[in-house]
C-alpha cells in the first residue's frame, strides 16, 4: 500500500456557500460546479479547515497544498477557507 496520496475536493467553507446558508437556511450549490448539494457526487460536504483537522486526527502529514478560486490559484493563505473553491492536498502517511 502506498504512503502518499493526492486529494482534491470542493470547499463548502467558501464564502458563497456560507452566505447562501445564512440567507436561505439551506446548503447552496457545489462551490466548484453549479449543482445543488444533493446532486453532488461527494459523499459529504467538507471545508478546508475540516480537512486539515481530519489529517491531524488521522496522523497524516500535509506535504503540499494548493487552493484554487475558480481557475485561479490563490498564492496567499489569508482567509483560504473563505476564498478557496477547490482544494488540492498532497498527503503522506506517518511511518506505516
């Protein structure tokens, strides 16, 4: 079994998703595609902050991370959970 993985996901912590939930009380569309939450192929909505906490809890080392806002790469980590639509993480399992 490999020790490294690349994981990407739509960030449901994006500001548009949060605003939609605040104003309507309902989950909005997938931040990466204009799909309602129930039509998304994802099994669970997750945010960048949730995923980082998950990695720490599972003893996974984050080797690299890229945050995209639409087609653009974000070069600043300022408010990355609010600004990221797609997150890409490179992970490594600790000493297995």
